[in-house]
C-alpha cells in the first residue's frame, strides 16, 4: 500500500484499454486485495474502486477492452459482500465492503443497469443454444400443413429410394465375348475344363489346380498363359 503499487497497476489498467494480459493480471491482484480487510479498505476508500468501475464501465462502453474484466470484478465484489439468499463466505471482507456499497446510489444504478444487462447477455449460450428440430416438435397453426407436406415428401422419397436401391444393387451384365473365370475352372485333374486347354504353372507339383484361359485359347498372342520356367539365374 505504501509503495503505491496497487494504485499504479490500476492506472495502467485504465490507460491501456486493449492489453488483455495486463487486465487479467491487475484484476487478479484486485480480487485478492478485496478478500483481505486491510487491502479492501484501501481499494474501496483511498482508491475509490467502486467509482472507478462505474465511471469506466457505463452502458455505452462495451467497445473498451477492459469492460469484461470490470464486469468480473464487480461480480466478485457482490459475491464477497453476499446477500440474504447467498451469504458471503468471507465475513471479514463483507464487513469492509458493505459500508461502501450501502446507500451508494451511483453503485446501485450501475448494478441495476449496465451490470445486470451484461450479466444477462453473458448468461446466454454462445450461438443461441441448440435449435429444436422439426421432427421433435409437432407444429401447430399455419405450419401444420407445411409439416404434413414435408412428411409426405419424405415418405415418397424413402419409398422411391427403396425401389431403386434393389436395381442399383444388382451387378452389371458381363462384357460380351469375355466370360469371367469361375471355380469350375479350377480342378486338380483338368476334368472340368471342357475345352481341354487348362494351364498350370510349369514345375507345379502334381494335383495343383489348373486355370482355364478366359478366352478358351492361350493369351492374346497365342502363347501359353504361364511363361516357361527359366530356372535359377546363373552366378556371375
């Protein structure tokens, strides 16, 4: 108190309107001081903290960067002072604050006007809350016919989608001139291959499955489907 640090911090708080880091630090200092009887009396008496708040946070001062911090500080003072519904948890601080707020018309007007308005605005959910879905609330009056039309359209779209999904799920026809190989083409003896053109990898052990060429004849250039085995590559 004697060094004037708190007074200097409050002056800097008001001078630099858009320095959020400074505002947060000073408000933390002031809130801690208000909770202690000696510092609280200094803030409310010599530094006239209530008058400073009212003068710098009027209703038209919403554009100032420190208004939100002054709102928080004001609510801290109200919490420390307490009320009949919510008594203060700090009786010593309440005993210091009450004489400065009782009969203070300037402070009372601020509480009923700008502070109440800001607290009400800040209590709303950001974005206006979760909207009510049309399906969860049956409309009445002029919206009833529109609701019924919407339900009818939804039913019609669902039924038409169900009919088209069955046709969309069926596989497209196979390309002409090409038949996909089937499990019937795989046989350990080649008996199921009607063309007798089954091929198997050279060097495969006896009983290995055979694969019929999809065209019924070798590959595109007439060669065997599997190239001949070249054996291991020579060293050097």
